[in-house]
């Protein structure tokens, strides 16, 4: 039987309640064998349950809404008031559980996407569907999230999380969880998709060259074209280095850190770093 085509209502309708949304994907899932695929599909929910329990947040897992497995990942909704606790301590505990887990010689790593938005959750078949759910998955597959995880050591950094703008503003800028300096701002894009959103990346356990200069807007090495969502700028013809203090009489030599694009970082990773242009 063919159903009636959808018609927009001629009067206002109520919005569904706001839900917190968490989605995870196993990194490099396609590189694994079929047997390992089966293990991952079975293990991801177990790892999530264990990590929420270790974080003292078992109720979030037990009361999860519209849960769905995606083979290499998992997604569900929860009470949005708990988002600050999902950011910390849950992400940290997820990192710990994954560090204790081994799938043969391959370290298991997860990308995590966190978002907040209006979604239906009434115990019906199609609960959880809507733009916020779609955006959560787009952020999960953001080129920038994959790039920064690739720069980290697979033996140390097991979790890379990305927060939507709404999630960051409501939970982080309100100072209900980790300090904003634990996050790096990016313009999230997905190759082959018409999608671009401001987002913030957080790694509970950083390692390696996490501030890839392509991610921060610097020109890539050997004139390699920048990745989607990452920009670069060539120095202007009149760009000149500052005069050396050592060359000036009566001045004591000192180190001058100068940059024309991106974020200045001297070995210590600080978050809340937005891409800023200087001229």
C-alpha cells in the first residue's frame, strides 16, 4: 500500500526534545580482516559499556535512546544535561579502556562525535532521525578529525573526539567541564560532501605531531596541495623578518617567535586555538 506523500503542515508543530548524541567509529576498520570485523562489531558496545561504568556514568548507557550499531561503530542518544560528564570523565575513561584492550598486533582506536540537538525519542521505530543525527555522523567522518588522529601515535592515543559548535558552547564555554584550552577549533569538512561546520577537537591522551600545520592552516611541506577544509597562504612580497635584537647596540639577544599564519606552539599543546590571519 502506497502511503500519502509527505505534506508540510499549514500550522506550527512542536519541536522534539533536545538530546545529547554520541557516535563512535573504529579507526581503519576497512583494513581489518572479516574475522576482525566480527570481533569489532561485537566489542565496540562492550567497550562503551565498560567505559561508562568506569566513569561512574552507567546510567547513561543503561538509559540510552535510539541505539544503533553500524558494524564498525555505534550511536545513541542521552539526556543532554549529562554532556559535560560525557566530555569528562567519560572520554578519558574510554581512552583507558581502549589502552587495556588489544586486537592482535593492531591497537584499537575510536573516533568520537558529540552533538546536541532536537531529536524524537518516544520509543518508536524511527526515533533519533533528523538533522542533528546526520550532522553527528558528518563530524565523525570529518577530514580534520581523521588527520589529527593519524598524526598521533596509535600505541598512545586511542581516542580522538570532535564536538559540535552547540556542544562546545553549551558544555565547554559555560565552564561545566574541561577548560577550553583542551580543545582545538577546526572548520570540519568531509571529502565528497557539501558539509562545513565549526567544531572542536579533543584528545584525552595526546601524542606525536598533533598540531599538523596543514590542520592549522600552514602551507604543507613540498608544496603539497592542502587537504579539504585546510587553507594556506603564501607570504606577501613585503613580508620581512623583524630586526635582530642582537644586531642593535645595547640590546641583549633574545629568541623571537614569529608566525604569519596558524597557531604558535612551542612544544606544549594548548587547545581553544582558532585559526587567525596576521598580516
